[in-house]
């Protein structure tokens, strides 16, 4: 996440895909919509 002055400005969501012999990051989503950020359970610090 990226926070300024204690307020979350964006969150980086990683989807990990587990496959035989290789684990990899399949998707990275950056959330910046204030309404969507408010739905996330984020702890700063």
C-alpha cells in the first residue's frame, strides 16, 4: 500500500498462481478508487 499522512492512497493487490513446479505472480492490481480502498482491511504501522 501507499499511504500519506496516515491515509491510504493506493493498495497493491497480488494474485499468486500456484502451479506444479512454479509459483508465480499472475496479476498485480493497483487500487486507487477511494470507495474501493474503504472496503479493504488495511493496517498502517
